[in-house]
C-alpha cells in the first residue's frame, strides 16, 4: 500500500489503495500509478467487478469526486469497484496516452482486479466521456471474454460534422425558439460574429465528409456491433458531447442498426449536464446504473 494512502471503512464498504506498475512492454514502461479498490463488507460479493474509467484528463476521483461516491455506493450494493489514475495524471507518473490507445492499460487493470479478487469471473467497464470511448475500444482486446458489460456515459465521438450538427440542433435551434433572441436581433444586440458562427456550423454540417470517415469512430462502431455483452448507454439531455454521439449513431452508415441491438439499453438523463454534476442528476444516474447491473444476474 503506498505510504500516503490509508485503508478506509464506511457503511457497507471498505477500500484500500493499490500500487500499480504498468507492464514494461507498454508505452511509458515502468510508470507507477495508484488505484483504489472499494469492496463490499457484506458477503458474498457479486461475481462481477466494476472498473471506472475517467475521461477528459480526470483523475481517479472524477469530476466533483463523482467516482469516489460512485465506487462506494457500488461497493455498498455488493459490487467490488476499481478506480485508478491513468499514466501522467493524478498520482501516476509517465506520459499520458491518447484514449484510443488505452486498451493495454485497461487489460492490465482487469488483470489487477482479478488478481486481487480471484472469486470474480467477469467485469463491467463504466466510462465517462473519452473513458467510455476507451472502454468500447478495449472490448476486442485480450480480456474480451471477461468483459461482460459496458456503461457508456456521454460517450466522446467528436468530428467536425457531428459538433456542427449538435450545435445546430441543441443550441441554435433552441435559441431560435426564444423570444429574447429575436428581441436582441431587432435591437442589433446579436453580433455578426454569432451569425458567422451559425453559418460556419451549417457549412460543416453539409460537408461531404461523413462522420464515420474518421478512424476512431469507425473502430468504435465495429467494436459496438461485435461486442456480445450487455451495454447501458446513458446520455445527458444538456450535454453536447452525448448528443454528438447520438447524432452519429443515428446518422452514420457504420452505426446502422445500433439502436435495435437487443442487449443495448438507451437511456436519456433529462436535465443532466456532462458529468451529472447536480445531486439530483448524480442520483438518477446512479440509480440507473445499479438497476441495470442487478438486471445482469
């Protein structure tokens, strides 16, 4: 146990820190990281563990300590949960890598969790933003038979076209329906810059390139179709990143039929932002997650 970490015990959970050494065959060889494993105090625990994958340069705490609360609630409900710092972030040294190349690190995190808890037979990956993208891209890897489920929260899959479409649909269209916007326009309080921005997004949306031309969105589509486990897709209604993902799922040829896959549950978190930052949004997200996890049994 790293000396600056102590074992903690709460109601229904206990947790301790793990000293992680990323394998030498990985880029950034020999990098040291810190993981925290939250375990149920009641027995028997679930046969499946949960691994939380932060995104957007976040540490194992998550935005506004979201992953700390999530891990402890999951452990209290019977699910052992691991969260860790990616190389180059938080308490980890080494060079931070692109999410699209993080599969070997996720494989190693699964190795670590199974070694700590030999009774586990599978894991569920829960990712936010590009952590969700990393989770999906890791499914064809070495532990494809161990990954039973994915929870994808406001998945990152940005292209210029998807961002332009999301802005038009979820920002400009909403503004056009607001009387205050037209009042500002009549009073010349809406500048030419805003108009140029709108026209620029229209141009990008009409561009000949298709969203699935980009390599990593196409890889994600292939992984999504080929993954045989269960998937929960959580999308915040007030988050452009999540809305971009849905626009591509519904419009890109590579994602055709994704909405009809029987093992996938699609859920909208009404009124929530990118990280479900309000207490109410976090609780709704947590309830959806726990309900879905229990449905796997």
